[in-house]
C-alpha cells in the first residue's frame, strides 16, 4: 500500500510540473498587481526601500513577496521558485492525507491536487499566491504534526511559517483565524493554552506590525464600510459557484443566471463537508478532529474573504475568488475524500463512487489542461531593468487577467 501511495505522489508530481513547465515555457504573465510587486522589488534591489510603482510607500499587500522577488529577480528564477512551491505544496498535503485518510483514499489526493486549476493558474503570473500556498501547506503540516506527536519542534515550525503567512498575503491572517477557531472548537487547545497563546501572538505579530505601518504610518486607511445586500449576495454566489466548480463542470454564464442558487449552495456545501464521527479509537478520533480543524479553516477563510470583498480590500468576480481560495484547495479535497465512502455506502452503490471519482479526475484534467494551454499564450510581463527609478507609466499598463481560467 505504501508503494501505491508513493507511486501516486510521483505521478502527481510529474503531471503538475509538466503542466507548469508547458504553461510558463514562453514566460510569465503580468497584471496590475504584478506591476506593484515588480516595481517594489526593483526599488529594493536599488537600495531605495519599499517604494511602490508610483514612488509612494508600498503598503497595499504584504512585503514578503516583493522581498522574495528582489532575491529571485529574473523570470527564470521566479519560475524556479514557483515550481518548487507547487511541488512543496503537493508533497506536504499528500503526506498529511496519509495521516487523515485511509490509504485507499489518500492516494487520490496528490493527483486531484496536481489537476487543480486554482493551484496551477497563479503560477503563470508574477503573483504571491504560489509561495503563499506553500507557506500555508507548511503551517498546517507543522500544526497537524504537533497535534499528532506533541513534539515542540513542530509547533515552532508552524509558528515561524504562521508569522510569514500574513506578510506574504494579508489574507494569511484568515488562515490563522481559521486554525484558532478549529483548535478551540475541536478541543485540541485543551491542556496547551500557554503554548498556543504564545503561538498565536507570535503568528500575528508581523500582521499587526505591518498593518500599523500600512494603515497609520504609510498612508490613510483603505478600509471602507460594508457593502450593500446585493454586493454581499454576489460575493456569496461567487464563492459558492467556485467551490462547486472544483467538483463538477459548471458553465460560467450559469453564475450570472442563478446568483441566489449559488449563494444558497455555499452553506449547503460547507455543511455537507463536515467530517462525521468515525470508529472510536485514538488514531481515528485524532484524524476526525484534524479534518474538523480543516473544516473550520475553510469556513472562516470563506467568511473572511466575503467580508473583505465588502470592505473594499478584495476584488470581486469568479477569477479573483478562485485565486483567493487557492490556498484551501487541499483542505477541500481532503474533506470531500473523507466524506466520499459514507456517501456511496449510504446509497448502497459503492461502484458509483468509483465512477464519479473517475469522472471528477477526467473533468479536472480537461479543465486544467485547457487553462494551461490558454495561459501559455497570454502576453508576457515586461521585466523592469535595474536602472533608474520605476516609472508609473512604464509599469502600470499591465492588464487585469485577460486570459483568466475557464
């Protein structure tokens, strides 16, 4: 059984890296976000500090990605960084699946993750999501390992990566909040209050420090009042549609035609993914509690992103929604696979589960292949040369995603 799981991980790694190599072989794409990242990275390399494309202080996103970009300052090295981050995510979540799922289901997780459009697409662009996904995978790998073994080194690793998460993307604090709620709701925090208090303080220290700089020292606040009812409904519909689209084929125009349906489908899907009780044994109980922690992570992450969209701190629409959810693809897959056998057994048709799984893999393959091929042909980013100060006119022409995933 171990050899079968190792073979599935190897196959998934080959598939993922092959798709990535095909997609980025002509070069990397860029959007308006990329212009800010590239300009700030270039200014860092020139010794000018965190200066944005317009010459003002960089403040709208976390500072870690421009700092990484200043180190990996070439299209080739950034592709290597993205490829390594994709592979790291795959290996970490595949290992976690071996703890949380029976072997027969754990071996499907690597291939489903490798065929995820949400995971692959951000790696085409000069974006922070791919490394963010690696940091998230590493954080939860460390946290789940600590829950399994209670060895302090794993909590130290989780703390270090948790500190970096909000500095890579502000929404990293949503993942930390989801982990905190999950630890409390599952009872995993009992007996570890002191350790987890220091863990939480250390993880969020960078977030509060950066936000104090961005919101107070570098400029006026950018938060706004909550949006109206229609805006909230649209956000709920976007997240419901995107999550369901990971599982079944849905045409894009259905989103606009049935917004209320997708908004109502969101809580329904989340409830359906709640991990049920298993046979009571120490290992099974630990697995169930860990899956429930991931469920709380998903719930808080979605709720916080919906709120952020209404606070004018996040973009709306299907493409940005899928981009924001990229870090929780693996938890969603784990939760679906955990519920899969219960569903088929309840309907007394175990063979139907295998048929649906094959269809899911086929659908994922077609979608990710289509998007990899489509993004291969997108316009390439103009990499700024290292001389002079960045010109807003020279960099801010980069488009929004005009070859977004289908």
